[in-house]
């Protein structure tokens, strides 16, 4: 009978134990001296991450903690440690009251929304093929914008992210019509940053190009009539070829063996990476680490405040002059306590000012996160600003967003070139709008631009594009279609003398 796996492996990563959820695999901890195989050679282990991976993993720790959410961070004792002499039951209750406010996620999502505020344009001679392909770039229903938003989220959070351009060759696909209806067209496979574990850069002649890339994967395969079985594997990519390795238990140790291999037909590795703060090839620094640290500090103080409020909401009854130690007090609104003349009974509760300092510190942390985050992302400004202040805010904001947008455009262009080479269609030009700020044009400016058009200073195409960028028209507005329609409707002569002569002839009855 096959082994029933009650604990399925997770898609998330853990640098110390490989894949989170299965800590029995000694795949990447063996190089630390824990190998049970005397013949183990780290240089031949495909699951062993590169040295730079370990350095980046240390930087990912606060980011990964805030992205794990409330349920995930409650399992991380380092961010809400147990106090000295605090009972375990009390500590668990204190942890359960803590809630992680998603300030970091909100800033990252807002940044992604600004970069992809406008649809991505793919311009090609085979426009119909690309319009159909972009609706499902992953073979599981994700459109191009949805895929890029997830890649950007990982890139801004961790420093970089990447995706593989893959293609399954179906012998039955011959014509273009078959390609449009076939699920085996080129597609993207996104990899979380932590699953990009190893890479080699080319020599002097090909500096900056991937010579080898290793990726962690979890593959789901059918198991019996209704079950599913998941396998860990490492995908190794090299120019023109690929291979996969899977672990096999041999005695008391694990060996990685070749599972499959094949060829891609490309001169390079079809893997594209987008960076938010690049340091080198697949080496980056999370740009918002300090905001993640402030978010963790906010979580710790908020948990402490909630615990204090919970304790303070239950005042302690103090009875003076009570000498009957054998009977327990039955306190309630329908009961009375008999005390001697010198006795007294009262509740003790902390002063409300005791929590003002914690509340003020929480507000201070929120302000710091808003100020360290991109100014436009942190809060919507509803007050008038000076021209210089507005220009400085916009320049500071766009500096980061522009770098990310340009890098996404360049690497998406590379990916689309590989798609075109796989599919045998004309390449598409990728265009990403860098108008990050939603700044609608006002009525006075519309009149001024219209006057420029009337005076012949700008043409109709320029005027329509200005109005589209100024949020007067929607994203689906097609300036070229409007121009073609207006030219088709106006077929008469443009010379005023000719028009005047035709009118005189019509009045004479000629």
C-alpha cells in the first residue's frame, strides 16, 4: 500500500529545511555538517543554494514575517517574545490577542497599482495572436496584467522576482488557427523569490547572462483514481536545455537523481527577472525593509496594548475588614457583603492615562510608516500644495516607480521575444505607461489645449492623447479610431475658396 501523506508540502520556502512542511529532507542542510551520507558532495547537490541566497534570506526575514499575516506571525516567537516568569497559558492568550495591521502590504499593493495603472500595450504585426495570448499567459486563466501584478508584488517586497517562459510542443499544432485554440502555447511560470536558489553568471564575453539557473518546484501528479501526489524537485536550466532532479531515499540518506531532461532550442535561459533594488544578477535588497521592521514593532506594541486593556477591563475587588476566610465571596449585583463598621469594599483599576503612552507610540509608528513609504501611496492629499512641494513629491515617488516600471518593461519585452520565438509569430513591442499619478486635467487646461488645436499649434492626435492622459477619456479610448472616423466623415475640400465657389454655384442653381 502506498504511503499516505497527511502533511502535504507547501509552496512557500524555508532556507533551513528546504520546503516548509517537510523537514525530513536533508537536502540543503547537509552542507552544514548534518549529512548522514559519507559520500555526499555539496558541489554535486542541485538543491544547495548559492552563497548569495543565504545573504538575501537574512534580509527577507522581516518582509516574510509581515507578509505571513496574523496567523503566520503568531507562530514566530521572536516578534512577540515570552516575558520572564510569564506562564505559558498567559503568553498564548497574549499572542492570540495580537493582530498584525497590514500597513506593509497596503503600501506594496498601492505601488503595484500605480505601476500598472494603465493597461500594458502589446503592439505587433500578429496583433490578433497576441490579443488572444495575453488573456491567459499562464494556462490557468491569469491575464497579462494579473500576472505582472503578482510578479511586481514579490519584486517590491523582496527586491526581485522572476518567471520562466515555457512551451510544450504539441505535434498536432500546425496552423495559426490551431495555435490560437491549443492550450500548449507558450506560457509564463512565476517563481517566488525564495524558490530561485542557484545561478551562475556567464564569463566576460556574456557578462550579465545566465549560464545556469536552479529553481525549486512542487509538482502535483495524479495518484490513483481520485488522489493527488506532490513531489519536490529542482529544475536546472542552461542555454538550450533543461533538466529536473527529484530526491530519493537511499538507506538513511537522500540522493537527488535526474528525473527528466530536454532541449529548448534557445541560445539563452528563458528566465526573466524584474528588480526593485538590484545589486547584481538575481541579487537584490528589499527596498522597504525599514517599513517592515516598523510594521513588526507596531504589531508588538499593539499586542501589548490590547493585553493591558484586557487586564484593565477586569478591575480587582478589594475588601477591608473581612475576616471570614472560610467562605468565598459571592460578588454580584444581587448580593450584599456584610462588613464591620471599620470595613470597606472597593474596586481597584488602573488610571486611563496609563495607556496613553502606548497609544501615542502606535500613532507615531503609523506616521513613520506613512512617511517612509512613498508619499502618494501612504495617504491621499486633499489639501492644496505649493507647486514646488508637489513637484518634489512627484519626483521622489516616480524615481522608484519609474525604475521598477522600466525594468518590468525591459524584462517583459525579453519574455515576449521568447514567446514569439517559441510560437513562430512576429514579436510584440511592450509599452508600459509611466503616468503613475492620477492627476485629472481641469476644465481651464482643456480649454487651453483646445485653443492650441484651433490655432493649428498641435494636431488632433496630440490633443486626443493629452486628454486621454489627463483622465478625460477612459483607458479603452482609441485616438486612432476617432481620427480615422473623422477623416472618413469629412471628405469635402479643405480650401475655403473652393468651398465658397461651390456654395455660389449651388445658389445660382448650376
